[in-house]
């Protein structure tokens, strides 16, 4: 947890105040023409800071035995005022629900989380908050003084929260269940998509994004013809900021080559076996061995020549993706990713075989195929009996973002190596 002074420093920077502050002074904001003055009282800030210690904290949730508050992500053209009206009391079960501006305690919690993130990342990127602050002050205030400026904090911090309180102490799980139920009710009744923020960097883009793309000058005309049938998937991935959409789109590029490459590899191996000196078409045993080999390497319910998907993935990787080229491209996208894939499993699967041993020339393609395929399965499957292997869209978003450099590099190299010279 940050100190009280560190939190005040964050608020000062968001407000673009140049005056020095200490732990005991008020924070005073003056407009450029000095017609408007806002005084953020130190005693009120300090009380909210002290209150933070009364809450259990979990990501961007603050919770007690009878209260839960969390920031909501609002999608689409939704104004804050459109959400202010959601206040409901459940007198039968003893619950109170509201969606609207964050409480002062929660605002202090957010400032604390920002301060902690700045300390860890060493970056102060409040550009969007500063711009928002200037717009609020420029368009909304005409009188010389505002009576309660701290009420502006939710607006400044873009903080719309869901608050649930219970008349008596209940379990944390019960509060979560109630939150999920109320969020569904809003979406169902109002057709407004919402979700809970889980990461301060995601909420404020503090030195964080799905990918930091390298940008180079386009200094020569095209010299290759690329597969137009899959370039739409590449475009979809590149224009999205959602790691789920990005991953699936890049995977579709790889998947496009499964059938052709699998058929090529399988026919080559069958030809090889049939032309060995120990093979004879007159030997029932040899013919049966070949039949079992073919059956093993093809889907048992498919007559179109399509093979086992994970094996097809491995074949495509071996056909188009040289490991040295892959490592080079991954490092261009994310310098830390090579070590990450070598030392970390995919956290939202139970597979223990998703680490990539880059130095294992024999097994590296198996590692690659397993990691990519297990990740893909977690995204597309949602069977209740396999919940441990399911991707949770908001809980695991940051973890999935770490997998994008790998799938993007693979898709790009396949696109390049499957292209034709112009």
C-alpha cells in the first residue's frame, strides 16, 4: 500500500498542480483565470485513506463482511448519467444495489492502486486522466468555488462502480454471486454490456497494453503475394484490442493450412512406408500395419482427409516456421516473451506440457503445438466438467495477452513462408 503522501502526489499530478504539497496541507486547484478554486480538504482525504485499511482488497474489489464495491467497464456509447439511476433495494433478502459514481473510499483505493502501479512500473502516464480533468473543469464549472470538490473525484477518475451492501454479515461468495446476478440483470433488461475491471493498468492504461507493436518505415514496394483468403483474419486481429479476438484470429490463419499440410505429410509418410524393402502388398500383416498407421493419424469420424487437429498444427509449424525465425520475431514483439514461454505454463489450463524448451531441437515443435493448442481449447470450450481448463474473459485477460506475441509471430511467419514471389 502506498503512503498517504504518495497518494496525494498522484492526485496532484492528475490535477496538474505545480505547488508543492506535504502530508498536512489541503490540495488546492486554481483555474488559469483564477475564477474557479477547488479545495480538496486534507482531513477528508486522510479519513478516506485510513478507511482503506478496513477493507479486504482483491484486484479492483474492496469488500467487507457486508459490502462490496468494484469498478465497472462500460462498453459502447454509454454516459455516466445513464448508469446513475440503477439503485434497487431487496427488502426480502436484505440487499441494496447501486451503480453510479464511486464512493470516496473507493476513489482513494484507486489512487492508491495507481501509486502502487507507478512504483512498480516506474511510469507516470496519466495523460487520459489529465485530459479528462481539464475537460471537466473547462465545461462544467462557472462559479468561483465548489462546495464539495471531492465529489468530483469519481468523474475525474472515470470511476463508475457497482456497490452491494447487506443488512447483515454474509460470505464473500454470496456478495460475488449477487454482483454477477445484478450485472446480468442490467445487461438483460437494458442491453448494456458491462463487466468488472480486474486490473488498474487495464483501467487506466498505465504503461500497459495488449501488445507494444514495433513500427518500421514502409521503405519498399511489396515483393510477395500473400494468401488473400486469410488476410482478413490478420486484419481482424490487428484492429482488435481484445486478446481473445486476437488469439482466435491469428489461430484461424494457422488453421487454414491444416488440411493441405496434413494430407501432404501423411501421403509422404505412406509412400515412404510402402516403398521400403521390408513392405510387401502380398503380406496381410504389413498391409494391416499400414492401415492401423493411417487410422491412427486420421480422425476416425472424418472421411474428408482431415487429420487430428493437434497433429495437423504440429505439421504446419514444422512446414512453415523455422525456430530461429520464430524466436527473432517474438523478441521483436516482446523482449521478455522467449523466457516467459520457456519458464511458465499457460496459467488457465491444467496442462503441464506447455513450457517451450527452445534448445530441444527434437521436441520444440511438440512444445509449441501443445502450448498453442491447449490455449486455443481453453478459449473455445466451456464444458462444465472442464471448468479448470476454461479461459475466463476478464479474470484471465492479462494472462492471455502474454500469449499473443507467440501466436502472432507464428501466424506472420506462416503468411510470409506460404506466400509467392511477386
